[in-house]
């Protein structure tokens, strides 16, 4: 848990520095577009994910890879420099967390809040709109959704906004039911022993 908190803090610092750099260069919206494209690339390419996450790939190979990727994708200078800094500092494994932190920082500066939604299956545009409107109404802020699909949830969803989490997944309900059944079973065994 402490490690996850430390990773989040590092990701937040890097993302905040990038926002400030891009803002100074008057290039913030272009860098934001680069990051949206980069997150799509990461989800579409297992090789790219492996390259960013593997600790055994040499630093120079990672630097060269992100440089080539940035050139090919036509990323802004700030985005390319940021990716090369991450590779040089051996921080590419935190890239997805940093993109997320960047998006959250951007949302915060626009007066928006980001909600992370995990569902067992893809949501329809209508379902997405309803979730967004419900959250916006309850939080009294504009809400941006980041949706991840996790089939292991079986059904339902997990919604996280900041440090608050609502877990309404079928998986979690089944786990609670299993615990309750075990607890009742243990109580019944205790009662039987006391009755003897």
C-alpha cells in the first residue's frame, strides 16, 4: 500500500511538472492530445506496454524507443522530452500512472473531477451518459469518466472519485456473501459444540 502511495506521489509530481512546462510553452492542449493518443497506443500494443514496464530493457534502448515513437507519432517537443526523461530516469513503468495524474491535473485546473469506472463489460453511450450525469449531479462538478473493462467483476461496477470508492460489483457481493456464509457456518458449529 505504501509503495502504491509512493508511486502515485511520484506520478503526480512528474505530471504537475509537465503541465507547468507545457503551460509555459503555451502548448498544453497539444500535449494533452499527445497523451490521449499515447494512452490509446499503450492499450493497443502489448509490445509497447512490455517496453515501458520491463525492468530488464536497457535504459538506452528505452530512450531510443520513446524517441522513435515520439517522432513517428509527431508528438510535441514537451511530450517527447517528458518521455525521454522518464526513460532516462527509469520511470517508464509509471507511465500509465503519470498519464492518469496528468489528466487529473488538467481536469482539476478546469474545475472538473475525474471518476474511474471499472465495469465487467463495455457500457453503451446511454449508460455512460447516465453515470456521468448522476455523478455530476451528486458531486456538483463536471465529471470526466475513465472507463476500464474488467471481466473478473462479473457484473456491476466500481466507481472511484479521488479517495472515495463505491464497489457495487457482483464479484465483491459474492465475496461478502461467502464471508457471511462462513461466519454463519462457524457460529452454527460453535452452537452445536456448546449444546453437547
